[in-house]
C-alpha cells in the first residue's frame, strides 16, 4: 500500500523531476510532484512524494528529512489529509 509524504522548504528551482531523482536515489516511489501557483506557475515551495510501500515511509523520512536538495534543507513528513 502506498504512502504519501509531504516535502517542504523546497527551492524555487526544484522541479518534480529533481524531487523524484532525490528520492529515487535510495527508495522506490510512485510519484513526485512540486505544487505550483495556478496563476503564476511559480513553485509554492512544497510538494508530495508517494512511496511505493507504506512500510518504507519511516525509512524515507529518517533518511531524507533535513537532507539538502537544490541548496535547501528540506522537510519530509507523513502528509495529512485536508
């Protein structure tokens, strides 16, 4: 069962592709998306990554929370439903 993770503090330069690459270095993921402003198309500096296997979610958080991506220290945690 997949697990969705919130990724915050992203750089303006981080794209969905670079986010995916960062996570796929060590883990299997289904999706990585950087959220953009609908009006401007600019990054909102956060995104979501869907980890293929829910049991890997904690390992992903332990490994990548506070890691560096595009010059920024990112935040990784379990996504909450709105």
